[in-house]
């Protein structure tokens, strides 16, 4: 279940080994992305594209909606 979290909590989770996934379109990811983030565009988010994720580590999914 998705849970919104604050920036401070994100930083703490990343320090503890969480995985960071950006679901932005590929072009937007190329232009600017968070350091250490893995790109899996939302329209490509499938069981196959997420197979490499480690299920024993927390996962942070990020999408910046500037509209």
C-alpha cells in the first residue's frame, strides 16, 4: 500500500539501504533525476521490470508531477 512520506524520512530510509525508483518518463529521467535512483517509467512498471528489485529492502517510488 503506498504511503506518502516526508523528505527527512526518505533520506533516513536511503541511508539504511532503501531502493529508490523514479517512475518518470524516460526523457524526464534523463534530463534530471534523483541521485542513485533507478528508472522504471510508470507505463513500463510490470512484474518483469521490477524483478531485479530486492524484496527484503524498503522501496521508495518517486514521481514529480509539476502540473
